[in-house]
C-alpha cells in the first residue's frame, strides 16, 4: 500500500481555470496547496523580509510588513531582478511545500503553482497536469478578472509558453466547458491513481 500521497502539479495558461480544477480535486477529497498563498505567508517571516529589504530597499515595506504590490513594482523591472527574487523566495517555498507533503494524510495532494515548471517545483510531483482551454475562453475569463492587456503581458512574460508547458505534462484536462465536465475528468484521474483496478481508472 502506498504510504505517501500522490502529488499532482497543476499547470496551464493564464485563464485556463487551474483554480477551478484544483477545487474539483479538493471537493473529491484531495488536499490542495496553493503555492502563491504559501509564498505570501512566508513574506511575514523576519529572515525573508530582511533578505528582500537588503535587495530592494525599505520602500517595499508598509507598516513593517512586505507590501506585495511594492515588491512586485521593484522586483519585476527586469529579468535579472525577477531571477533574484526567485532565488530568494523559491527555495523557502519548496521547503514549506515539502513539509506539507510529508504531513499530508490524504491519498492525493494537488500543488497549484503558476510557476511550477519555471521554479522546478515539478521535482516534488509524481505527475503534472496541464489544464487546457481555448484562447477565446481564456480571454473571457481574464477580462472577468479585470486585468488589462499590460497586466496579462507582464504575467505571460514570467511564464513558459503554453506549448512548452503542455509538452512537459503527463495528463491534460480539457477545461473549456462546465465545472461538472472538469470534475468528471478529475474523478477518473483520481480513481486511476488510488484504485487502478477501477473500470474508469488509468490516465491518458
């Protein structure tokens, strides 16, 4: 019997609906770890805050805490600056996630990390799922978030191309339709992992 959870990394283009798919996993009993929330929580730790201030100055602080918007405004000015930020934050995030994986008692843990591949966090995963949706569907979702074209371009510059991400995936979930359609695909995947003998088991 498997003694550790299956660790699934979620990737996909912006607006593909990774959070929706993560929610489907959670409703079916999986533990979901949001890497962005992990990183945000770590910003309050003194050692990390000190490292960030040393690199980008006290202007990133508000009432003694790291202001994420101020940090982003300074750290995202160049590719070199982004690399510095990642070198400071990513190892700490990896350690925190590894600890959560070790403590997990559920059969499946899902890692929702926008920069999963870029941060090499896929090394923590047993398999990687690419959440797919047509460009038009994604564009509608992005507009609903209130993001303008410049914000979308900024975020896309930080990520691998969709084709490169998809090529690294072990499994694809088509998320162009309803949540129920996505949930059926998630349910089949979970069954294939935790109960391979089930008639709906197996992955594609």
